[in-house]
C-alpha cells in the first residue's frame, strides 16, 4: 500500500462531495467541510471516476471492508467516527481500512 493511494482516496472523497450534477449516491459535501470546486483538487474527473469505480468494486466484493474504507476517507481519515458509524471497534476498522486501501492500491497498479 502506498501513501499515494491514501492521498488519492482522500482526494476522491472530496471529489465525490462536490456537486457536479451527477448523482453518485454520496453526499455532495461533508457537514464539517465543504470543498470548493473541482479545480481545488489534485485529481481530475477521470481519476475521480476511476477511483469511484474501484471503491464501488470493493464495496461489492466485501461490504464490511468496502464500507469501512469508503467511510474512513469520507470522514477525513477518522477511525473513531468510522468505528462508531459501523458499530465496531477502532482496531477492527483500522484492519478493514488497511485491507481496503491495499486492495484499491492493487487495482490501481493493475
């Protein structure tokens, strides 16, 4: 797993929250932070779509790991909040997110 993948997933979460008129099933902004525009991000729309597809595949493949990974990045990498939402321990969420991020890293690397 690379730091680059973690960074890309954090950017994907911000990308997903920006309202582009495309309903992806995710909130258009966080209750705590509202991203500006897509120009403020370090990823392009094409990269955002690629990451969105990888996260969707992960959720479909393993719902627990996929949801933990998705929520972790949406909550701006907050283990406690993610664990609370999933009604499990921080340690379990940490394992799931590590596995999910590594899986996405593998998908991105091909």
